[in-house]
C-alpha cells in the first residue's frame, strides 16, 4: 500500500481490460478515485469506476474527457495513458499503406499527446501531477513482420515523454514511460490467435514462438498486475525522484542495458 496515493484522482485510458484494468484496480486499492475510459464499458466493472466512453483516435475525445474529469473532481493528480494496440497488419514494410501508419500513430502516439495537452494546464496550475505513458519493449525491439508501424509510434512516444519530462520537471510534474514486454491480456490473446491462424500452428505453439522470438529470460508472459505494480510505485511518493525514465517491465526481454 502507498499511503501517499490515498485521495488522489486518476485517469486511466483503456481501463476496462488488460493492463489498464489492473492499473485502475491497483490505484483504487490504494485509495485513488479512478476514472476509466474505453470505447465500450466493461460488463464486469465491480468497482463501478467513473466510466467515460471515448474513441481516442478521434481528435475531440481528449478535450471532452478532460472537461468531464475536471468539472466533476476539480483536479487531476495522475494520468495513465494506457490505451493502445498494435494495429499493424503485419507482413512488413511493403504491405503498409499510409492509412496503416496513421492508424497506429493516431492511437499509440497522438491520443497521448492530445490527452496530456488537455490535462497538463490543470496540473501546471496545481504545481503537481504525474503522467505515466504505457509504451512497449517493441519500441526498442521492433519485429518487422508484425509491429513496424506500432513500434515506430511507441518509439516516438518514448522520445516525446522524455522531452515533456524535461520541460515540466521543475514545475512539479513527473512524466515517465513504462514498457511492458509480453503480457497476458485480451490484446495479446488476439495477437497470438492471429499468428496461430496465419502460420497454421496452435495457440500454445504461437505463444511459445513469441516468447522465444522476443527472448524472455524469466520464460513466461507477465500478468497485467505486474505492470500495474510499477505504475502504482511511480505514481506514489516512493517514486518522487523518478522522471524522464522509460522503465522496462519485461522479464528481462530487453537485450541491452
Ligand atoms: N499486452 C501486451 O503484451 C503489451 C505489451 C507491451 C505493451 N502493451 C501496451 O499496453 C497497453 C494496454 O495493452 P493491453 O494488452 O492491456 O490491451 P487490451 O487488453 O486490448 O486493452 C486495451 C484497452 O484500451 C481500450 N482501447 C483500445 N482501442 C481504443 C481506442 N481506439 N479508443 C479508446 N480506447 C481504446 C480498450 O477498450 P475498447 O476496446 O472498449 O476501446 C481496452 O480498455 C497498450 O498501450 C499496449 O500497446 C501491451
């Protein structure tokens, strides 16, 4: 438990499923009031989170979400930009059309820029706030056949997060990036099922081929809660000297120091 989180207001985008849902649950268990967003509401939201329906690929969504949060709570302490997905159709560079690139960049990069732009003024006024952007190990280790446009958008997210951290650090705002490796979520399930179908293998064989391809020294996927643990730590006062960092939570998959 992080006592410093008690009473804080957080926004978690993509908080209905997978990693985002675990982050919402972890923050909530630490006394945070959590607002979640997604395109559609989850049926098993036992915590009854304040839910805002929004497609983050639409340019007007961030402003609408920020308005609702600030009108209701009067402040925002923690923003977790988690919503994202690998929309790359796979098959390598020649198969990617402009619209494939734009789709990945819109969801994985521009949606974060817009959300931060909408909520940063309130944080600057409060002189405190924490932004955590969920990236991916694939930003540093792109798989050309499967993730080219996604990895590129997330790599831009890493650079943008660092730059923003440099700009707002002296104003009381911390910005960090958390980069998961392979995590057991609905998104990863779909991804593995697609590969299994394309390659004519079983789900288990495809799963193992991903772990082997990425090279995970711990030898298994992460559970979403293992990513949420890092987010809660960074959001708490225990992480108060950490900003501009990109922290891998990947079972050792990143091949470099
Ligand atoms: N799973 C992994 O192995 C892994 C690895 C590295 C990084 N990541 C990153 O971790 C984050 C979460 O991934 P996940 O695996 O937890 O995904 P997930 O299980 O598919 O959940 C994604 C969440 O984002 C929402 N979402 C998706 N598209 C959206 C859109 N256009 N507008 C608004 N909300 C949208 C989804 O709800 P709706 O569908 O209802 O909108 C859902 O709440 C992503 O940024 C992903 O890139 C995941």
